[in-house]
């Protein structure tokens, strides 16, 4: 089943206006809230929907426009997949852009986000997404188009990994390294885990280092 058209509100609600006035940095959130339906018009949404099989059964997929919007924010802010999911329920700036204010659960799962990114890259839609976003930023002159392009082009999402971001890849490498040290004495192994910020289960607290937000 192909995803439905994503149709979030055009006009800002009073609650959204209040959030916008409080955002002093990371103005990208405001820009995406104001121009999300211009970036993701019906033609571009239909193009993104072509990547999904048209089956008569099953639940409709998460709107690809919403996932693509989250991918832009992730690329720009440099956070991990786990942090994206956390931000959708904890950060009102993310909720503002993604149309999920005060949600109790994330609008999509980590697996859905990763799967969409693979599809995005396989179809070369990642470059289309960057070009459309930068072009609209330049057209309206409300957000630094050059700054936006530089941030997105240098994002680890579009780098050598091109499937998962750098923080996840580093986390996997760290867990692998810790798992192949059984010969270490218990005290030394414990010191290694502690210095690496890993718990006994082998997973770092918080799922990765948070990169600083850009203004």
C-alpha cells in the first residue's frame, strides 16, 4: 500500500506561534515549519511515494514527506537515529516541524527511519531533497541557503556510510571492540568499558554523542 499524502496545517496555531517566538537558535526548525508544504508539494510527495510497493493489504506507510523532513533535521543537527526518535517526543522544535506537537509516542520508529533513508539513497532522492530545500531557502531568503547547503553536503548521512550516521557506526565499532576482549583481566576489562562510556550490556548510554546545534 502506498503512503497517503501528508497534509499538515499551513497556518500556525497559537501554540506553534508561541514556540516560534521562543526559538532563538536553530532557525531551520522555523523555516521547515513555514515552508514544509512548499518543499514537499504534491508532485514531490507523489514521486517519493513511487518507492513503495502498491499492495492492496497492510497498513499505509508513514508519509515519506514527514520522514524526509526528519532526515533533513537529522542531517543538519548531526544527531543519531536514536536521538531523532527521542527528539520527536521530547523536543518541541522537532515536533513543530514534523506536525506532532505533544505526542506521547514517536510518529515513526527507528527502523522506519533507517529503511526510508536506504530508499532515499537508492533512488538518488537524497540529492533531490537537498536541492529542493536549498532552492526554497534561497528563494524566500529567510534562512541562509549557503549555510544550509554546506551543512547538508557535509553531513555524515550523505558520506561514505550513506546508510547510517557516523555516531551509530562508531557505536557498533565500539561494541564490537569490547566484545572481542575476553582475554582481558576482569578489572582491566571493566576499566575499558568505563572509560569508553559503555554499560555492562555493551551499549553506550544515550546512543551516541550529540553534536552541537547550528544556528
